[in-house]
C-alpha cells in the first residue's frame, strides 16, 4: 500500500464513521413536539438535491462512456458537492425537527420500510466508497478508480433515487 494511502484511507474511514454516528444520533434523538418552523422547507430541498445528484451521476456516466473525461469529472464533482450539501441540510433538518413517523399501514408500510432500510444501510456504505473513488481519481490511479467506481456508481444512484422515493412516500403518499 502506498504511503499516502496509509494516511488517506484511515482518514476516509474515520470521516465515514463520524458522519454515520452524527446522522444516526441526530435521527434517533427526540426533538420538541413543536419542531422548528423553518425546517419544513428542508425535506423538499433534500429530495431535490438527491434527484439532482442522481441526474448528475447518470450524465457523468454517459460522459465517461463517451470518453469525455473533463465533462465526466465536472458532473461527478458537482454530484459529490450536491450530495454534500444534501448531507448538511439533512443534518440541520434532523437536528432541528427530528424524524417524521410514516403514517401508512399494510403493504405500503412494509414497502416503505424495505426502501428506507436499504436506503439507510447503503447511504452509510456510500460515504467511504464515494470518498475512496474520488481519491483514486484524484491520485490518477484510474485502474483502481474504475474498479471501485463500478460499485460506487450504482449504489450511489440507488441511494440518491431512494432518497427521493422515501421523501415522496413520507410526505406525499399518505396524508
């Protein structure tokens, strides 16, 4: 393992663990019943950021398949920035307003929790994968970048799309 990897990869692991712990703690910590009035704008913003990330990831993939490396790089950096803004907004929302309970019943409730649980687990997994994928590209080790990107892209797309699905199910499916 190159010397730089011995520093960067543990740092990526530490940052990933800290993000998961902070998000988990904020999501599970009870909040006041009145919540935060201004926070109601954040869930639709978060869904829009997730959707934007999914579109950018898809366009970036098309660009790299067409060997348009600069355009691919631009899309992927913008997708990462969009996902980072989402993460900050998500943390702010949950710090202020807590979590919203799903009101659906029956098969819809089961479907919601299947999507939600898979989304949460893969969202935790995507943090170190995305950071490592970006690091590999930044280092110029494109063979290693491509090997991990083959896993990162579909998982990141899944997390982005299911983030929108979770929002829609939570706020629009059931009154």
